[in-house]
């Protein structure tokens, strides 16, 4: 179902485990198109950006997650 945010996040998480960071990021971004304040997707984008040496983007995404859900986001940093 193309409207289920959790499905995109689950698929992205699978891509992360397979070290396919490009496809993972694409799936997290699809989730964010549906629900822009989804912390799981934002943290996923941050994780991918960090591991692709895109530190400015990673920091931006972590800060966004902290604004939305501070306690949860800080556990991932």
C-alpha cells in the first residue's frame, strides 16, 4: 500500500542492513512525503547521510528529529 509509512520505513531498514544506502534513503524520503514529521524516517535519513559522509545533512536531520521528539532522537545520537 503506497500510503503506509511504516512499509517504506521497513523497506528502508532492510536496505540499510544490506548496506544499500541509496535505496534506503529513497524509501525514507518516500515515507517523509506521506508524513513529514515521522521521526523514524527522519532518523533514517540522518543515519544514511552520516554513513555517506554527508555530515551537514545528517546534523540537520538529527536536529529536526530532536525538535519533534527530543527524548527519542537523542538516543540515536
